[in-house]
C-alpha cells in the first residue's frame, strides 16, 4: 500500500455536519477554517467546489496556470495576512515539489492543500495510477502531514483542525480526497 | 549598465514599497546596497518572484515591487498571464534581463531571441516600460505610474562581488510580515 508515515488520525467528535454532498462538505469546512484566499487548477472532481469558491464574495479566488505558481501566490498572500488554500489534482503536487521545500519549508509558511487524489480505488484511467501511487510518498518525502477523510462529514470535521495544525506548525497540510470520496 | 547599478538606482528611488527580490545574486546585491524590512529575499523557489509578489499585492493596499530576472520569468511564464488577468493596481514587475542564468555561471537563456516587453503587451499589460542597455532609467517615473506596471530592462551579464545574506529565512519572513501589518 501507499506510504502513510505522516498521516494523522483525527481527534474530532462525529457530532456535527452531516452532509450527503461531498463538495458542499469541503466548502463548508474551508469556510469554517477561515480560509479566505484560494488558488486553483481544475479536476473533474473539484468542479462544483471551484464554483462555490468562485461565487463566494468573502474568498479571493485566483485561477492559476500551474500549481507551483499557485503556491507562490499563496505564500505571498499568507505574508499579506490571508489564510491561503489551494485546490488541485494530486498531479499538481508533482509540479510543486521545489516550491514546497525551498519556499514553504524554508520560510515556515502554512497552506491548506485540498487535493483530488486520482489513481485511487475506482480510477477509470490507468494513466492516473503512477502519480496516484507516488502522491503519499511525495508528501512523506516532504514531511508534509496529511489527512485522508473518507466521507463528507469526516472532511467537514477534519479540515478546520488541519488548518490549525498547519498554522501552528508553519507548514503546508494536505487533504487527500480519494475518488470514492466524491 | 550592470544589474547592480540598475538595482542601486531602483533602491534609491524606493520609499515605502514592499519588495520581492529574486533568488541568488539579485537578492545579495540588493541586500548589500541597502537592507530593509520591506524587502523579502528569495533563497529558493526560482521563478516564483512574480507569484509571491502577486499574492502580497492582492492582500495589501501597499505598492509591491518585484525584482525578477529573464531566466526566472522563462521558468514561470504562465505568471505573466495570471498577473495580467488579476490586474493588481499596486504591482510593479521589474525584469532585469541579462540574457543569462547569472547566478549559476552566466549560461545563456533564450531571452535574446524575443522582446519580453512586446510579449507583455500582447498578453494585455498596458503600462509597459522597455529599456535597452544604454537607456537612462528614471525609476521615479516608473514607480509613480498608475496601476499594474511591467518593466523590462536589459542589463550586462555579471554579478557584483557581494557576500551571501547573513539572515535566517524566518527572520526575513517575520520582519516582512510585520512591516506589511504596520
């Protein structure tokens, strides 16, 4: 199985936020975490979430051309006083390794990484599997903590807690959302 | 004109602007000429100066100046499209173009094969300044220009004999955040 060295066991109580809709749950969780600056690149599974973010007047939404660029923007936004997050496919993690090490780790900058994890169980496209398998290993190599909520209510509870950890650590934190999550 | 001379002219024209300075010798030269808490020196993440600058510019009303290089712009060229479309009114993006990777031994870039200022115009930048090697540059005019500004300056290859920056990344980050808040 995948490497799971930095995976965190959630400590929340399952007593709030019963959602049937996965995108709505992640959106509400992002709001609850106080994330107010989001950069994004699309994935089919992130489409509805991106629309919700775009329509929210309290969130600055910046579509970017490449995830690495998005991380640079998030670092600047954090120094400017924002709480930044990125919406991306896990392929974007591969595009951003150097920025995560030589910008975020070096300067101790937090960011919430919401990642659609392709190449997981139920994947219809074989081409997604290699990066899908590499994704947890890359996170481990970068010593980035991550959560892997399986259900919408888990995501709703975990994401605000994850942001608090990111802020306390001064480090990026990952939310891996498998294909079956959606 | 040498790059350090361009940076010196710029530095002497700065008042309370926030500065994001590119990795390697540009940051070392700027630090050597005049250090300031307003200046964020990049020690990694080559290519992301304009992205960090965009994130800062979108999070504050203060004027933000990015000191970039041709090799770095080529590494993150999508940023020109993102910055132009986001159109922050408080961002001045200065590219010091020596047509080479100056910090690694002056290997050639492709920057001699096209006009970066023309590219900026075709993307949609309105305020574009272009200076060749023998131009007299008046940075006060550049800095007082309204709205988003793109500045392309040809400089001679070569680095000044200046020491590395004797600061920890966190120190650079913390005082930069503090000065933005003030």
